[in-house]
């Protein structure tokens, strides 16, 4: 039970740090998205540009704070994988924005307003994309790599009998525990 509690506590700390980094990146993304929209940029280009800049901030925060205790042997690999997986997250946000702006907006013009674009791209798209990002960053980008866990001690074995003596015989029932059938 203490091991489970420790793992849960570590997960809660990671989620908290990831949320803080994500909140900062979200604020940057939101501000830049609206600056780009006000400057006359097309909705999808504005979202792409704001996300790319916010992603750079998020990578630095996650690598050097959220998952600093994890293995960091190949920064180029992590950086590339981070951006590729973030591209999937961006695709999720862009899909939400495109469905709202172009799909629903062709039927109802209210879905082509900056408010509707912010709701679909920033709130809905970011929420779904964030779930994907946390899972994928934790698993693939900043995951524990094989060989980074400390070696577990081997189970104690019975000492070998002195030379010339036979090994003691154990009764058959003591050699291995029996499985109890579940009902």
C-alpha cells in the first residue's frame, strides 16, 4: 500500500507541474492567437503560429521542471518527439477549430466569430489535446528508459550443502505455493 501511495503522490506532483507549465503555455498561446487574429491572420494560421511558440515554452518547462527527475540522455530525440506529439495535439485543436469555424460556421455564421473560434480552438481543442499530450509526453518523451531503474536484489537462495553431503529433501507440498481458484 505505501508503494501505491508513493506512485499516486508522484503522479499528482507530475500532473500539477504539467498543469502549471501548460497553464503558462496556454496563456502564451491564447494571447498570441488573439494578437495574430487582430493583425488579420487567418484563423488556422494564427492558431498554428501561437501553438508553435507556446510549444517551445512548454518543452523547456516540462523537460527542466516537470520531468527533470527522468532520464535525459538525448535532448535532440526528446525535442523532436515532443514536437511531433505536440503536432498531433495541434491537429486535435485545429480539428475542433475547423469543425466549428468551417463546418458549423457554414450553417450558422455565429460559429465564425472570434468568440466561437476561441471556444472551439482554445477551450475544447486544448482540453482534448492536453489529455493526449500528458499521456504521450509522459510515456514517450520523458518516460523511464530501460536500464534506468535500479536493479532489484535477487531473491535469497538456500546455501549449497557442503561438499560430499546430499541436499536436504523438502516435502512436495512445501516446494511451491498452490494457486487458490477464484470464484
